[in-house]
C-alpha cells in the first residue's frame, strides 16, 4: 500500500486493529472526533493494554475537519449511530476506485452502501473484546472471530488483500461468501448482549442464569426467525449457535450454546459489553437504535412484530434517559414481558 491506511474511528475496534497494523510496519492515519484522543495519539502514541499483549506504538491522527487528501482504503470503525454522518464525511476523501470496510457492530453495510454504492463497500464481522479506556489508551481483552466478505459473496483481489491485512491483527481471520449471515448472526448475539447490559453483572454471569434462559432464548429467536424470513442463513461464532435459537431447536442444543457462550466470555478480560460501558461508565447513548431498530423495521415490513426486541429497546432507552437503573429489576421487566406474553 502506497497511501496510508485510513482508519476512521480510533476507539476500541479501530484503535486495537490500527495498533497492530502500525506495529507490523504499515502506514496508518487515524481519524477521530475526540480531539483529546487525537492529541494524545499524536503526542504520546497509542497504548494497547490487557492480558493479550501490552505494547505502545507511535501514531498519527487528525479530526475529520483537519483531514486532507484522498485514500483508496478506509476502515470505518465508528459506533453504529455515527455511520451515516461518518460515511458522508469520508466521501470526499475516498478515491474513485476506493472502498470502505465496515469494522462495526450492526447492519451498517446497508447504510454505507446506500451512500457510496455496494461496489465500494466491503463487509466485515468482528467479535473480539476491546474497550476505549481514555485518550491514547485501549484495552484488548480477548480474541474472537474476525470475518470479511464481499456483500455479493464474490471472491475479489481486494477481499484477499483485506484478509491479509486483518490477519496481521487476528491470525485466524477468515473470508466468507456469507458475510450477511455473520452480520445477522451477530445481531442475535448482540440482542443477548443488550439484555445482559440491563444489569451490572458480567456477560457470562447473566448468560449463566438459568432463570433468564427462556427469555433470552426467545429474544435471540426473534432475530434468527427474521433472518430466516429473508433467506439469510445466520452464521455461528464463539459459542453462539443460531440453530439453537430456532423455534424447533432441541433444548439440549440451546443449553450447549449458552454454556459455550459463557465459557468464551469467561476467557476475556472484557467482562462487560461496550453497551454496558456506554451506560454505566461513559454515560452516553448506546448503539441500540441503529443495531436493533433496523431489524424491527425490517420485521414490521415482513409481518414479523418482534415484541421482545421492541421491549428491550425501550428498556435500554429508559436507562439512557435515567428512568431505570442498571439492575436485575430491569432485566426482570424484560422477563415479565416474556412471561406475560405482553411486550408492548
């Protein structure tokens, strides 16, 4: 690569991946909205902390207003709710034959491709554990699946190149002709993470609670059934097995998937989701609207109401607005809606 790799968003995902690229000798330029983070990166570099590896790299970063030039490859690593604004802001900086890789949570490839076109959009699924700790500091808490694919399932030179680059960070990264299956699979798992974030307990602790398993199973099932309705085959990863959350699933398979998810999350120093961190630590809005309201809209158009997902969105919004606390009382409200069959 002759031009720098432009990473738009230098937080948990972008910062972690970017640090590995820099350490391997690649030229990386970060773009981030947070000026204090940008200043720290330029002045002191980027520190990766945690049990996987601890290292420090020099870094270059700018705010969007200070970015000059055009780039053939841009990795978009912002929160899902910032996808549209970030994509529109990066358009003048993308070469005519360039492309954007979405390293995010949710179905952001839909938004990106609506703005720059499907031919300029590359999809990815990431599940590794990382947290933004503060200016110039990122926690890398646990390895997990990294998958990249063309939106149309084709095998291209740019896909091969992107996989080679991502393998610098995650040696077990793979390519797939089924990237939409991974993205929809992540939505089912993501719904479970949103549910765990209703409490202050860890992901593993909540998933291990047998009392809440029927509610959590029904929640993931809504997303799995919606994917099936669109003829998308959701893919499994890191213990999450979509087959365990279909209406006709063998209860033993469902129990096994919960046990595998608990085991996977027990290995990570990132014990709580980024959703929980947004609510409990950073006191800001989560990704609940872009991640779960888009599937709700798709479901409404297909006659699939998704009442438990809608109830979960309301509960997260209640916490964001200070109307509810992070506690098992709030998770109990989700469970009560499931028990009563009333999720309005």
